[in-house]
C-alpha cells in the first residue's frame, strides 16, 4: 500500500476484507489505460462494495446496480458532497449548485440551466459549431499530423462553451485551470483558492450582465428567478461555477479518449467514410466505452449496503466507467462495437442530476466526426509515443499525436 502518512485510518465499520489499495486520482498501478484500470479493479474484486484509505478514505461502488443506486437514490445517497477528498475539494464544491442540492430545492436552479442547454436552445448553434470545427481541422489537415488534445479537443468544446457564456477566449486558460483543480488537481491551487478564484472572476461579470438584455447563459443566470424571487448574488456565482466545471473539462476529455479509440479501429473509420449516417451510433458506442466521470455521494444516515454498514457522513464513489464496462450491463463489454444492440451507460449520470450538457456534448461529438472524416478519411496514432492517461473525478488523456497520409 502507498505512503501510510497520506492514508486514512480504517474505521471500525469497515470490514478488513473490504479494504483495497486504490487511488482514483492515480489508478495506474498496473494499467496505464484509464478505463482498463477501473475494469481491472472490478475484475480483481469479488465484492460489489469496497473501501480504500486513499483520499481521506471512502467506499467504492463496483457493481452496475449499486452505481445506479448511488446516483439515483437521493434518500440514502446525498449529493451535498460529490467529490473526494471530502474535507477539501468535496466541501468547496458543495457550494456549487444545482449538483449539491436535494430534490426538494434543485428544480428552479436546474431550470435556468435547462433553458439554455436543452436541445431546443442548443440546436440553433450547430452551424457555428460546425464552422469552428471545420476551421480547426483545416488548420492542420495539410500537415498530415496533429496534437489532437492541444490543437482540437482543448479548442472546440472550450470555445463553444465560451460562446455559450459569452466570455472572451483569452480568459479560457485561466478558467480552465480553475475548473481543473476540482476534477484533476495539479497542486497549483487548493480547492478553496479555486473556489475563490471563480468567485473573483464571476462576481463582476454577473453584476454587469444583470438586466443587460444579453442572451447568454450567464445573463440568464444573473436574471434568474427562484420561486418568485430574484436569484441572490451568491446563488448566481455558485450556479455559474458549476456550469463552468461541467462545461470546461468533460467534453475535452471524452474527445481525447474517443479519437484514440477510433485511431485504433481503421475498420470503423472506413465504415464511417462509406456511410456517415452511422456516426450517431458511433458516438453512442464511444460514450458507452469511454465514460470519464467518477462522482461521489455522502451517506445521509447509517445504512446497510452489500452486507456492510455505511455510516452517516461516509463517502461513496460511483465510477461511471465501471457501470458500462461490465458483463451485466453490456455483453462483450470491452469491445468497441458500433453494431451493438441496446447500448447501456451512465456516462451522463442518472436521476435528477443527469447532465444538462449532454445535448451539447453529443452534438459536438457528432459534428467532430462528420467534419473530420470529410477531410481526414483514415488516421492512426503516431508510432513511438507513450500514451498517458490521467485519473481523477474526470479521467482524461495527455496530449498525443495523430497522423495520416
Ligand atoms: C461528455 C461530456 C460530459 C459528461 C461525460 C458529463 C457528465 C456528467 C455527469 C455524470 C453528471 C452527473 C453528476 C452527478 O450526478 O454526480 C453531470 C452533471 C452536470 N453536468 Fe455534465 N457532462 C458532460 C458535459 C457537460 C457540459 C458540456 C456541461 C455544461 C455546458 C455540463 C454541465 C453539467 C451540470 C451543470 C451538471 C449538474 C446538473 C445537476 O446537478 O442537475 N456537462 N455531467
């Protein structure tokens, strides 16, 4: 087991045979692939529920049924805190809404996001997304190679998000750095500092937007009404911060994984070129095979799960990767199979916190593939490079090179 100074003491309610050595921020002890690291843990572990002393000590749900319950059963599993370590990132993030809110108060805040993120609001932006996508690909298509993460994945979704909130692209590096401290911390700021940094940035922006008549998401939040009263300044900051973290990390990372997967499957590339109409099915299978989020919940009151007593205040992590990469959910679960019948995944969560950004995320993925294959019909991973993945609340990949003829 790792350096004992950083490990939590095993509490009395944790049976010895449930203790494992797994750090979700660095799951690469045997596997360098993010998804295989989670699946490896599942395959090596006979129980559906285990406990790790890393990250202040927390439970880990490892069966599809239990993962779905953790996301879906708000009476037992509270979203007040959705991240480990609980006392640092978890507590700071617990200010952010609507994810931290219970079903009783969640709806009016969530509605403000839905108004701007559901399909009807997102669909009209597709031509703009397509034009930006084409511009980014055209910038490197003739070079016959690209650093996909840096030159594309960190560009398209982030720039689209900045249009949604109507903020200058020049502010992106700062906002992305703050958002990443919650999902893939690099030690440059504490979670508290990151929370403060969001506040410092957003407060003047939201003040200026209030009553401005602009059409963007931040203006909509600043002007929001909550059960007949104006949203408070603090609520607006916390709602906007949540949208930032949700929107700034996830699509980038999914795209990074997706193009690695497609690069390893020339037969799928050929099928897309021959019949672009299959792209939605390809996106669906990419979402199933490559989930990125491992959120947590806080136990509300002592409860028995899989024969163990979980104490009020304990944390339980529910990895969405383990949900869809399991034989009970999808036969032949590790195979990337675009002809799969019945594709089951929780990549966007489930229950009343199910991701409101999923329509935008799916559209961006589809448009990427549509525009990419018009220009680059066949591509591969450049040889002799080390592919390195990153663990965390949102898993991802470090930059890598794609090349084509
Ligand atoms: C591939 C891309 C994405 C993935 C995989 C993803 C995944 C998720 C998941 C799993 C949840 C549920 C969290 C939980 O219950 O603990 C969630 C919630 C959320 N996501 Fe996403 N997301 C993506 C894109 C986006 C985008 C683009 C936005 C914003 C523009 C966004 C904003 C949010 C927000 C605000 C919530 C909280 C919703 C609530 O509490 O009701 N997400 N997302």
